[in-house]
């Protein structure tokens, strides 16, 4: 059965039949080709990397749980609250890794499901920074959104996932420097940029930033190296694009665009 025949038999409620999924041979609005040319991920390599990354948070959850269980009556309320917060933080890390794994499979199969609605990117940027600051208390962020930036028609969960990844990257690799999040209108899209003042990325590495498992010379040994690759896939599924600008010693700017309204929207479920 051909792709066209399969599409003709799809129904609006089918998970793998959601409009807004850009197939491998599709072109995003604005002429930005969606790159699906990467070979499939080696499952053994992926399992090995994920197993290594999961060991940390699972060990922490187990340790704090045992402490709370064995010493509950001897711990004061502040110590209990700190441990419970840490358990919650480590559980969030596991949840994000599981989400990334699901996104990997959906991106490889072109089955990203978008549930679109109006999204205020300026407000989302501020709330995202508040969340990230719980893990990175030294985060110093400034916001510079043009007054004419409108809401966009997008999946709020997916866009928040992209913003969270970019802000966390700025915290990890920005050497505790300030982070600027800006937004402006570019054609029929809103462009959001996250800029840090870290060591920057070598020119030879810039072309590989959005590749799977890429970490670069400056990267710390955390994560499984899929964050920016997933972000690019989520942005392209919306009909936008991701770009990177960097200069060694002067910081890095990661940007993404999202179409403003339904008229430029490739489809999806409206909520």
C-alpha cells in the first residue's frame, strides 16, 4: 500500500494520522526542507547511553527514599523537605529522558502529534525560566521581546520543551553568565533566541550542533546528546526552523521560528 493510500484511510483520531506531521519527503512552509536523511539510531547504542544516564537519578531517588524511611523520626522538617524536593527533581529528570525517547521514535517515524492553540511566547519564556531556575539557582535571565510580537498557533507543550532545552543548555555551557531571551517578528513567523555568554562553539563544530549525540569539546558529560536534535524536529514539525550562531569566546545564540497563525500552519489538532 502506498503512502497516499494509507493517508486516504486515516481518521482524525488516529495517532499516526495527525495532520501537521511533516513526512520525510515534505517541505516546511517557507521552503525549509525537513531533514530526515539521518540513518536510524542504533538501538544498542541508545540503550547503553540511556541506561548510563538513568543510573544517576534512580540511585539518588533510592538513596533519599531509604534515608527518609530509616530516619524519618530523627530528621527535622527542613531536611525532609529538601530530600522530597530532590526526589521530585530526580523524578523530573527521568520523565524528561523518557519523553526524549518517545520523541526519538516519533521523529524517526514522522509521527509527531501536535495539539495547537494560541501561545504567548513572551509569557512562556518567563515561566520557563522560573522552572529552570529551580534547578539552576544562579540563572540570571533578561527578556527582550518586541512590542509587536503576537501569539503563535502552536503546541504549547512542544514549544515549552524546546525553550526549556535551550535555556538549560545556556545554563550548562554559559559558565554561569547572563542569559538573554528575545523575540521578534520575521516575515510570517516569530523568532525566539536564547543567547549566552559562554565559551562559544568552534566554527568546525557549528555544522554538527543539531546532529544526534553531538556534544562538542565544551560539552559536559551529561545528557544523551539528543536534546537539540529533538528540538529541531519539533520546530520543523511546526513549519519553523532552528539556527545557531556562535563565536569562540563570545557566546552562543540558538534561535527557532514558529509560524504566527493558522494560515501558515501545516495542520494539526486545534485545542
